[in-house]
């Protein structure tokens, strides 16, 4: 894969952990941030942790423009719409936006175990409404603990559920994310199913608080 994968929100814990895992799997990464300097600092830190990887950093629009196919959105819900609106013409037809956004309570001053109800039905559907025509949204990565992604010594042994309206979009996303060792990618249906999948995040947060752990998701009974 010669074209990099852009991770917007790459200086945050989820985005940075994902960058490390994909970078270790041989995927070139450009980390995006509102501040290009912070993005470059994160890229240097990633290169120190994964010397065999290829990392660069830039502000969000430039990072998205550098990605031929895949752009990952790993920002808090409160930042989702402003980030996408701030990309201008950086997103172009044929790109796939992998949306990891979860509409959690802190976006409006609430608790992280509370799920908000976006007007469009889910955060992923809101993203689809905000991106330019021809850019497809596939949601995923909602049940992965960011701290475990960053811990490269931890064996993931988890599933992630992806949702999207076209099989032709979900298959390459599954191939990309499936490069991460220990991560199995499962097709959970159309984009509207994101409303259900996003709701698993506050459920897991509650379990983590209650049992003082980092719970993940594993679906049994599949070949």
C-alpha cells in the first residue's frame, strides 16, 4: 500500500493507537490534527515506538488530501461536524471515511456511559450527511479500548463491527483493519446499524468502570 491512510484525530489516544497498530502492519500513516505541529510531533513519537513504520503528520485537511482511499475519523463527537466541515475540498469522490465517532454524553456535559441520539440516527449517518458526494462512510472501531491499542505488547484478540451501505466499501475496510494482528473485522450490516453498534461503547465503558478492566468484544459461533 503506497498511498497513506490518514487518521484525523491522530494525536488523540484512539487515533494514535490505531496509527501504531496499522504502522506496525506495514501501512503508511499520515496523522492529522487541527495543529500541524502537534501532528508532526505525534508522527515522530510513533516512529520512535514503531521504527519499521512510515509516519508523517499534518493538519487535518492536508492529511485527508494525502490519502488516496482511506481516511479515518477518530475524534470526539463534539468535534465530528466541525472537523468534517473544516476539510473543504480535501475529501474527494472515491475516498472511504472510516468513522469511529461515538455520540457520548460528555459532548453535552453528560456522563460517558450515556449515549446521545443524533438527528440523523447515528454519528456515522451524520458523517455521511456531511461528507461530499461520492465519499462513502463505513463505521467501525467503536468497541476497541484506546489504551490497549497503544499498548503494543497487548494481544488484542478482539472483534470490531463495521457498518456501511455497500459491500464494495466494507470489503476493503475489512482488509485494511484486518491487517492489525489479533483484530477480526465483522460486517454488521448497513450504515443504519451504526446506531446499535455505537451504543456498545457506553456499555463497555460502564463495564470497565464497574470491573476495573478494559473489556472488548468477541462474537462467538462464527467460522
